[in-house]
């Protein structure tokens, strides 16, 4: 992908090949449904979701043969171990393969992504709460 400066998630998705766009739209919709209070932003030139005071919850990106979710923390990988077994996980990344041609319905494990987003939101909220409590001391 050429170096760009995305201003919106719509712009990011539009830059992807047509088949991948449908997949990423489904991923986006799944995350937005799971964490509706999250702000949608571009961070590190990828779509990201942030909670007020809690920082980034989840990122996603489209690639030639897969799409990815970030960060795949040790706690997340441990919590979803069996569910993540079919996917490649490395360096904080979960890689979901794309079929050829990509198919949004077939390529997106929506229920798993929804559970991951909710898990990450819960972790971010707890981190923000602990940070607030520490400041009050």
C-alpha cells in the first residue's frame, strides 16, 4: 500500500481493494456494535477505537491476504486461546485470512471480534479507572 495520510476510517477502507472493503466494513460494523461509546479515529494510519480516558481499545487493518486486529495482548490471547487457535498470532497481532476472492460473510468471525472488542474495552476501562484512582492518592 502506498504511503498515505488517512483522515478517516471511510478513507482508509476506500483505499483497499473492493473485496477487502466489504470485509473491513463488516469488521468496522462489528466493532462499533460491540463498543458503541468508542470514538473512531485513525491512529498509526489504521482505524482505531478509543474510549474516553482509556486510550486505544482496538485497531484493525487490511492486508493483501488477511486482515488484522491489534493489540493481541498476552491476556487477550490467554482469554481467547481456543477461539484464536485457527488464526496466526504474532507480535501483538491476530491475522484473519481472507478467502479468494474475499467475502465479508465468510471471512469475518463477527462473534469472535465482538467478544474481543468487549474484552479490550473492559481492560481499557479498568486501566482508566486505576489511573484515575492513582491520581486521587
